[in-house]
C-alpha cells in the first residue's frame, strides 16, 4: 500500500494573520472560513487573494462598479444573499447608483429567472435601509 505524503505547508509566524488582514483590506470584509484557510494553507489563500485582486480589485476595460455588479448578479443567481449585500456595498462604494443596481438585476430576468431578480431587489432594499439608517 502506497503511503500518502502530507503536503508540507511552510508557515511563518504571523503569516496567516497578515494574510487575513490583507484579505480584509482588499475586500472590506472577510469570512472566518478564509481566516482558517489562511492558517491551514497560506500559499493557496495568497494565490486566491491575488486572483480576487485581479478580478474585482482593479478596473480594467470594465470599471470596478460594473465588475461588482456582474459579481452581484452571479451571486444573486447562486442564492448567496449575505455575499450579495457585501458586493452591492462595494459596487456602491465605487459609485453604482440605485438605477444601475436595479438595471443589473433586471438584466438577469431571462437568463437567471425571477428568483435572481428577487434576491437582487431584496439586497438593494437592505442596502438602502442600511444607508438611510446612517443618515
């Protein structure tokens, strides 16, 4: 029977904490699961975070607010409502208006169905309620 080799993970003191802090800075939020993964496999999480920064951390031909709206529409389709609100906050921080957010979710009706639209509208309502509570 062949023995399995354990994957060696090089750990530097404080590496996981620094990585978790970087993830929080890059996104504006983090999950406990990402913090755990940063401790268990920091090399993977460094690569994952680099991919995040490339896809949703900087503008390319499509400005960040629209990149976040695309991500929001996909997240609404998948039904991950807590993440949806986080991405709508980021879209708003990059200048997305209510009309642009609504338009993004209206565009999901045919390919994504009515539930995608409903999830998007619920998240927009939560975002607006949050913002009104701060004013």
